[in-house]
């Protein structure tokens, strides 16, 4: 009976050892992956600083904003021109139809 109890306790200990060894292996792998990720992020940060990506994107944003302003001005100009042409054409239409109506009513 003592032998059986000791055998079971030894089995439990062996199972804990195997489980802990698996956990250690998994944690070592996680640590290795984390170190690789840190190195990768460090390289990306160094590249971003070396190639001055921040100013590149700030310039791109500024260029887009300038283009947006230019396009807004173009839209405003087109709208004003369209309104002007509509007013001119409305006057022409009014004059034309008034003349047409007077001719039509005269007959």
C-alpha cells in the first residue's frame, strides 16, 4: 500500500515536471518571439527616423490639404459661373418666350 501511494505521488510529481517543462519551453518560445518583435520594431523606428518618414507624411498631408483648397476654389468658381450663365440664359429665355407669346397671342 505504501509503495502504491509513493508510486502515485511520484507519478503526480513526474506529471508536474513534464507540465512545467512544457510551460518553460512555451515561455522560452514566447520570449524569443517577443525579442524578435522588439528588434523588428527597433529597426522600423530607426528606419523611420533615418528616412524621416514623419516629414514625408506631414508633407503629404499638407499637399493634400493644399489640393483640397485648390479644388474647393475651383468648385466655388464653377458654381459662380454656372449661376451667372443661368441668370443670363434665364433673361434670354424670358425675352424669347415673351416675344413668342406675343406673336402667339397676336395670331
